[in-house]
C-alpha cells in the first residue's frame, strides 16, 4: 500500500473546523473546548453576513424541541425553572452549532468535510491516548474523565463512550468514500480510527461500526445480479466469523471486549445469565425511567428531571427514548424525533429517485436507522458532538445535494 501525506491548501475555515473538532474531542466542556467552538462559529457567522445562510428543514425542525420546553414552563409544573432554562439554552446553542456545521458541510461537500472531521478526531484522540494511556488498563478502556491542565485551560471530562462515538462517526462518514474511491489515505485514517475505537472498549459503538461496514460493503459491491449479492454476503460472513473467533479465542481481546460483547448479545436475545455491571445498571435505570415517565406521561416533568428526581442527582437513564419521555412526555418525544423523521423520508425519497448512486442514499438511510436503535442505549439529545452525524445526514437529504466526485 502506498500512503502519502499531502499538504492541502486549506482555507481559514478548514483550519478552524479541524481545531473545533479537536476541541470537541479533548475538551468539550472546558474553556479550551468553548474557545475552539466559538472561533469556528464566529467565522461561519461572519461568512453568512456576506454570503447568506443555508438552512435545512432538519435544522428548522430542531428548534421545535427547545420551543416545546418553553411551552412546558406554562403548562407543566416543572420541578426547577432554572434547570429548564439551562436545558433550553443548551439546546438553542446546539441549534446554532448545527446551523454553522451544516453551512460548512453544504459548501465543502460531505466527503471533504468528513476528511477534515476525521483528521481532527484522530489528532484529538492521539492527544488523549498520550495523556490518558493509563485509563486503558485501569478503567477497562480509553477515557479522559479527569481534567488535566492549568487553571481554566484544561482538557478532559470525556468519557470512553464519547471518544468511541466520535471515532465511530468518523469511520461511518469515511467508509462510503473509501469503497467508492479506493482512496488509500482514507483507508489509513479508517484503520487509525478503528484502533482508537477498540481502545475505548465500547460495545454498542462497535455495533454501529460493524453494521455500517457490512451495510456499506453489501450495498456497494452487490450492485447487479444475485450471484454478486450472494458472493459479497459470503465474504462478509467469513470476515464476521474471523472477527468473532478473534474476540472469543484470543485471551487479550476476550478479556478486553469479547466477554462484554457476549454478555450484550445474551441480554439482547433475552437469555438468562450473568451480566456485567454496565448491563445491570442499564436494566435498573430503564425500569426506574419507565416508572418515572408514568408520573406525567403526556407533558413530561422537565429537563434533567430523571437524574434529579429519580436517581439522586446521579446518572441519567442511559436511554435517549426513556430520557425524553421523562423529560417531555409522549408529546416531547414526538416533537424531538420530527427532524429524524424528516431525514428518513427525505433520504428514502432520494433512494427512490436516484439511479446511479441509489446504494449511497440507502447507506445513509440504514445508518440513521442504526443510530436511532442505538439511542435506546445512549442519551444523545444533549450532546452536540454526537448528533453532528445527523447534520451530515441533513446535507445528504438536501434535494440539491449530489454525490461528491
């Protein structure tokens, strides 16, 4: 394999995007992270004042949920108005963040933006690997929850699951480009991102990765007759079997992630057995969240109400659907998932109309479905560094968007 490092003639906005991506990887909730994000947003806003602003139905629909939370203040006995306003502020900031990200991607194209995004995630993840290498052994996976730095200039506060998600999203965005173009630089990035993802030891994110690779490979290589489809399914089956054998038979891999994957599969299949502490905790939190939702099933109880009222100000529910049901009730969860519904309908419509690149839009459609399914095991609605994936999908859903050359 010939791999070459090419120095791009990047624009200022590209450097700011990469810096912002590094910041959301290493310090999403510290001054360093805020500075990186604000610099990028400020530049995009300045550009918009000169050239105008691109908006998507997805972005506009995102404003409905914070609007609904404002409505809650009038119709529901919210446990804490100050907490509710904090949630509204967080979500409005996310909307502004997503508008700026959308404008960058729509101008640069999904492939170019994905390459820059993955570069930032790789740089940020390597920084975390260097500074937090001990967590891989001590905590069972790469994490950066402790803060390191001087005064306000600190990095950290990043859980293993967030590191894993960021790397997985980058891989999903790059994979379709690699199988389309066979770009070797792109493949090297995917391999680095995959290695870092494995270091986090997060199983649900690996399911996102595996499903994406399988979906993308099948859709791309099976274009044509049934013999091709059977052939690619055979190859995928062989590869999957090899990976399963590696995770179950190689002691290091089994102890690190294989055993936890087996527990997860047994849990999903409803088999009785011994589960790890993570599954036990999630089962307990899910049951508690369901009971909490029934206290106000229609309108919900307000932002962060589960953690404060039902879990001693501790964990959230580890489940985006149940968290939203407790927060906003049935009405709130419907309002929240309207942007998702738009993405699914818009991209499905493009799969029906497209002739040459039908597989491309099917790939995004199925990845959105997988993302939604995995939200049952992960709270995402307050984490803009995770829902950035959906902003890329909003660009793919745009009726004027065509596949990058």
